[in-house]
C-alpha cells in the first residue's frame, strides 16, 4: 500500500513539473564579467535539486567514512560478546557433561570478556574442584564474590565441601550465607547434610522440622532423619542415667512408638539398669504395631538383684502372655517368654515356651537357651542334642 502511494506521488510530481514547464516563461541568468548563462526556471530547479542531492550524498559518505573505525570497533566488541556468551553456554554444557577442563577454559573466556562474570566464575570454580585444583577453585570463588555472585559462591563452596566430607567447612559457608540474611530451601537442605555429617543430631532434628514445615522434604525422608537423629541422640545420652531419662522424655510421644527408637531406648535402658523404661518403650511401640524383633527384646532384662529381676520378669510374662493370644505362632515372642520364665524361675513354663518357639522357627539362640535350661535342671543328657544342633545352626 505504501509503495502504491509513493508511485502515485511520483506521477503527480512529474505531471505537475511538466505542466509547470509548459506554462512557465521565466528564466534565470548568471552573469560574471563578459560571461552570461541563461536557463529556464524549470531547468534551474532540476539542477538545484540534483546539486542538493549530490551534496547530501557526498556529506553522508564523508560522515560514514569518518565514523567507520568506531563502527568497526563496535561491531568487533559486539562480536566478541556474542562469542563470549556462546562460550559461557558451551562451558555450562561441558560442565554438565563432565568435561571439566573444557568447561573451565570456556568459562574463563566468558569471565575475561565480562559476560555474566559471576556465573562464569562459579562454573570455572566448580570445574576446578572436579579437576582437583583447590588453588584455582579458591581464586575463582574470590572472583565470583567480586562479580556480585556471593550467594551462589557460598552455596557452591558448601556443595564442594560436602563432596569432600568437609562438613565443618560446609557449615561455615552456610552460616556465612545465613548471616547475610539469605533464607532459602537449598541452603537449608545443605545445612541438613552438613549437620548429619558432623553428627550434630539436635541440629538435624531442628532443620528436619523446619524443612518438613515448608514441605521441602518427602515424608519418608523426614521420618528417616527423625528416627536416625533420635536413635543417635539416645546413644549419646546413654552414658548417664539422668540425662538419658530426660532425653527420652523429650522425644514426642508419637515418635517414641517407632520400632527403631523403641529398640534403641530399650537396649540403652537395659544397659543403664532402667528396667521400667525399657519395658515401657517396648510396650508402647508394640501396642501401635506388632514387631517380632521388639518382642524378642522384651525377653531381655537388665542386671539387677534377684528379687527385683523375678518381679520384673513376672510383670513382663503377664503382658507377653496377653500378646500371645493375638500372636500364637510368633517364634520370637515364645522365645522371649521362655527367657522371661527362666529369669522368673518358672522352669516348666520356660521349657514349654522354648520348645514351642523351636517348633515354629529353629534358631541357634533358642537352642542354646533350652540346652542351658536343661543343664540347670540336671538333665545334661537331654541338653546335649540341643548343644549339637545349636553348633550346626548359623
């Protein structure tokens, strides 16, 4: 449409110019000394227009010629930046593909051109880390911070420290990041890894609760980390009875019923002579979900005076026999009842429970328990086959 309008305008101008030439009778005269030049007004107008156009074109060409060096310089700079961006993209791809030497080289080129200098320095630092060059890695991290990529640099530093099992170094980097006011999920997850590596289980519990609140960990991982942390915390507190009891009470009641936590608590409590705590931990866990391994632990008593041991054994026998109504074929529960009856000096019941356990599942421990019981009762001949069978079992 615009071309058509321009064409119409040219035709109209040509028609107007022709009409003007036919009607115009004037002329233009130039005089210089004895020289005279005359021409029509129309010719003068055409020549003037052509002269103006020629002068304009000459001036434009002169301007372009004078600005050509600057234009070429700008083009070269733009070309270098484009190549630097391409090198950065290729360097990132090389790093993802594990070509770390090429990645560092291309990232260095991009950094030298000032293209995304912070990102380029981070890629180079991560590549140098993978190449086992800690000095170059440190230099690149410094350049990243200078380029304004401090957060990315600290996160990368933490990741690289964790890969080297330098949990303290990772923790220092992450604390520096948090001290600057940065708060995000990635840093918190890394802090969780560092805390687990340093075996700071109280911190593991705190960070796990924070990530669970933000839905930043899967429920399975939250459960696994919590259980592991509670088990380890109980192990650390097991050197002192008072500290152990206090730490056990601090575990939320719904988490104490975990089979692993209950088993750990029971073992440590038995070692510390806390029979009631050991029994309570197992009973509450088994009330939520039956676990044969916990039932087996229920038959183990701490070292105590004979009267107290018999009383504790009878309390457990009463509870275990109620469980037996629901779990009549559980070999480990039957074996636990047999051991408890031995502790309570109920010899006949002990033999019956141990033999019943062997009828469902034959184990070396149960064979030995029955053999020792028969020896104690003065029935050595009957005990010998059980000793031999126990020696044959793994």
